[in-house]
C-alpha cells in the first residue's frame, strides 16, 4: 500500500473538521471501549492470562526460526505448500504465479491486513484476475476504492448513507438505508462470487507449529466460505504469527475477541490443516501458505522486539485519544493508532513516518489495554530518541531539546534559571494572572490561555517548607 | 540464497545466533516444548458446570436450544422447529445422520452437499464447549462443512455427554480420539453476524441467520 504517513499533520487537521468522520469516531469509541470493559470484567484471571500470553509470544519470537521450520514441516506433511517472501514484491509474485499456473479467473478474499501491506489486490488485478473482498467492511472499501481505517473494523469511518450510495452504484438496486437490509443485499450479491471463485485468499490470525495449521477468527462466515469452496486456498501471513500449540491458541482466543470487539467468543474459528481427502465433498485441493518478512526480521532481537507479540486486536487504537480524534486514515498506511506508530516507521522507514511516534499524549492507555502487554509508549519513545539521534526532527525542535538538555543536566544552572523564569512568567501574567501569548509559541497560545505561575519554583517552595518544619521541631 | 534461507539467516543474526539454520538441538528443544501441551491460566467461569453454562452461552449468542430424551426423538423435534419457523422445506443433512427416521417425522431429508438454495442444514458435532457456547465440527467425507455455512438455518445435534468445559478440553478430546486435526476444525459460536456498517450488530452476514441446537443424552 502506498505510504502517506509523511502527511500526518495536514491530514489529521482535515480529519478533525470532517463531520461525518467525527460522528463515526464518537459512535465507535463508545461501543469498543465499553464493550471491551464489560467483556474483560467477566474474566477474573485476565492479568494472569495476559502475562502468560505475553510470555508465550516472547518464547516464539526468541526462537522464531525453529518454530517456523517446525510449522513448515507439519504443514507440508499435510499437503500444504509453504512459500517464503522477503518483500511485498516477492509475495505478490508468488501468489500471482499460483493463480496463473491454475488459470484462476476469480479470487475471493477474507480480510487480511498483510495483503493490504503488500497491495495484493493491485498485483492480481494487473494481470486480469478479479479479486473480490468478502468481509462486509472490506467489500464496502473495495467499492469506494479506499484503504481500511481500522484493523478490525475497516469501514468504521463510513456512514450508512455513504454505504447506501456505493451499493446503488455497484448493485443497481433500489437504495436501502436499513442496515440489516443492506447487509442482506451484500450477502445476496456476494453469494455468486463465493461459489464461482477458483481461489480463496485468507490471512491467518495465527499459524500453529504443532499441527501445521493456519487459522482465521471471524464473525461473518466469509473466511469459512473463502477457505472451503474454491479449489485453491492461499494463506498470506507474517512470519511472526506462529504459536506453538493448540493450548496456546485457547489462551490467546480468550483475549482476542474480548479486546477487539468486546465479544466473549468470535463467531467462527476456522482451523485449516492441509488439503481435502479425495473422497471429501468440499475443501480445497491445493493449500499454499505464504510467509512474509517485509520488515519483521528487523524487529527480531531488537530493542522493539515486543512489538512482534501483537495479535492485531485493535484495542490500542480504540483507546487512543489521538486515534479517537483523527481516525485511521490520518496515519497514512495500513496500521493506525499506537501499534501503527511503532510498526509503520519500522516497515516503511522513519523518514516517511516521522510524525507518527510523536502523535501520542503518552497517556499509557494503549499499554494498559494491550492483551499481550506490549509497552507501546516506551516503543514510541524509542522512535523519538532515534529521530533525535539521527537528526530527523526539525532544527527548531532539536535545538530546543539540546538547550533543555544543557540546563536539565546541570542542577545549579537549572535551579537558577527556573527561579528567573518563574518570576518572569509571573510578571508576564499581569493583573489577569493569565498568559495569553508567548513569543514563538503562538500555535500553543492561540487556542488556550495558561494560568500565570505563582512566581516561585517548586524547589524554592519545598526548601522553604523544610526550613519551616525544622524550626517547629520540638 | 533462497528467500527462505535469507529470512531464517536474518532471524538468527538478529537473535545473536551463529550458523545459517537452526541446530538439531534447537529444533529438539522446540519440539519438547510443544509436546508439553502446556495450558495457560483459566478464569473461574471455566469451572462452571459445562451443560448449564453451554445453554446459557448459546442463548447469549442468539442460538436457540431444544432438548430431547432420546436421539430417536430428534426428527420430531426438528419437525416442530421447522413448523414454528415456517420452514417446512427439504433439509440438507450430513450423510452420517441419514440413519435417523426423518421421513417418519415428515421431513424431506436430503443426503447430499449443501448448495446456495438450501434453507436448512443439519449436522451434529464432535463436541461442544461450555465456556463459550461453542460447537466444534470436524470435516470428513461424511461431515462436509458447507452444511453449517450456506443454509440460512443451521441445526446442530449435540450430545450432553460431549459438552466439555473449555477449548483446552475439546482439543485434548480431539487428540485422544482422532490423533490429528482434520482438514477443517470449525468452531461455531452462534449465528453469523457483522457490525461493519456503523458498528450496528446485524445477525446473519454470510453464514447462517439462525443456529438451533438440539440436545440429546
């Protein structure tokens, strides 16, 4: 997918003034945040399960090569073909070749963020293969020619009126605005695609080393049709998705739907292992698994390796005050919110996504709700440090931080200068005791006033109080 | 160098390990860990009586539940359900269930693969999970998956003796009785749904609109 993360500031300003988006974001926030809280409250062992899940993900990441080999061996033993791709281009070439070797005309897809990363649909369409997104949200976005704005609810930014217009244009049926009726219309239109497809493309929420299994977690039933009806099933997934055992899946699935949508269980968990037997009535004759690196190995063993634990639930963005206000498109690539602010610079380069790790208030909510305890604020802070070290932030910002550093690392100088600053700021506040303008900081003071400080620093007040206390000692 | 070798070598280099590929000892350690099949911590709800919890969770997921005293009573129970829901149509069912006396209950039971026009699909299941009200279906030549997916109504026969407490218990049963996973291991928790338009939950997306469970001894 084309990277637009360098335009974060301009795009987010526009998104703040987009009335349809703001309505959608407010609606989604309530449902996701309250839904998760209620679902998590049912699980008294929540913290223990999170700790166990984080540890099991870490175990795999620390031995990733061996777990991938074990998965590959067990998948191949069941008749799957395992492919490896270092880059998006390699992955697309592999999948296009599978399709062309098998004379595929229509491919149905269930939702896959990795396929968004590599822009698989464009690669398939370029060689004349019809690709049909079947997740309702992704289908809406395919009609709108837009990227997803959320990793779990891709069309969260669209109003039903916008969807109704898209359906009229694509289906040529009378305009409906009743949501259940619109959903039925999409079901009817997509049925023939499901049944007519030669190839089904799915992502994988996890792949299981023990059994050579790939699996999807869905609610609509589309992934189940995509992986059952066509004669070829192709799985596109990242190398970090491997987990050791079925027991580990049972642990992670207690966390995933609750964190994502506030559901106690996702409707459909589909574990696919190999190809159909000759006497089976349904199921694919070929199964291909494409394991994609595309930047992931850069995180292995690094000071940001915890990011590879991510199970793509979306809780961090649902609870992020920045995401809640600007939505997913402002982030300019596949992954929005805090997890995207760590992943996007890794995968597309910090020089293309420099604002993302800075678009955080560091309120810490993302880390609190993360089901696998990824220290997201810490990881964003690491990106900020690297940007400073590599002189990637604007001169003014770097200069200010250097000046601050010069004072903050010299206690006597710091104390003296803050004493002066506190007095100047107090005088600056005038009779109104409010600071309404600061030289060079109009961007801050245009929208808000600051109460004038009392005129003494914290240290002065503290030492005065200590002296007073000493005098009153018996 | 192939992409596979490059990726594996990069992982090793990044992890501070020498050599281009995992050693026999490293692979053996991974297999030993997998063989432990270690379970994670369980919430208290996992100790609820499985049958009662299963029924409660089914209702929460908008599945409906009926109970019969004997497996031979299933066709009559299905006939009642179809009548109540104005679904007096042919049903498509798993070959494995064709031994029941469907015609005796006035049901046209068609033993074939489901297609897009079928309104009612009938299956049973390998086992069910109390914690989440989940049905676990395994694919085989006599238990194809599409019966539970294409028709608008999925009727599933569940034996009370096959309701386990947790997903961990279900996988243990599967390993004990079958040895390995079949091509498709399908866990169904209620009728299909979506909330992709304005986060409004709609029951009935691409899969069934209704899941009806008939409990047998």
